[in-house]
C-alpha cells in the first residue's frame, strides 16, 4: 500500500510531465534545487506539509488532486474528500 508521500511524489512527477516541465523548471518555480525535486520524485526525500502547499501553488492544483490515489481512509483522516 503506497504512503501519502509515495502518492504525492508520483503525482508531482506526473503533473510536471503533463506540463512538459523539466525538474529544473519546477525547481525554479519552487525555489528548490533540481536535485531536491528529483529526490522527492524518487522518494529519497519526504515532503513536509509546507512543501505540499508549495507544490500545489506551483501547479495551481488543490491538495486532493496532488494526493489522488491515496487510500481513502488516509484522505478522510486528513479531512480531504476523496475524488470520485
């Protein structure tokens, strides 16, 4: 079962790819290093709640979209309505 962090990392990678942004493009928008973006996407580094907010702002998406695919019980625990 994937963790919330695993889901966020996979969706981060997918959102970046949909926009055809490089890791450097996203890093610039976040004021992160490209290495940090890569580490998060590969699960080598976990993101904080503050960084989830930064990611949502950079992509212009709500948190529930960034966490789409997470266990419904986990989302409900966080007060997030699962996507239909």
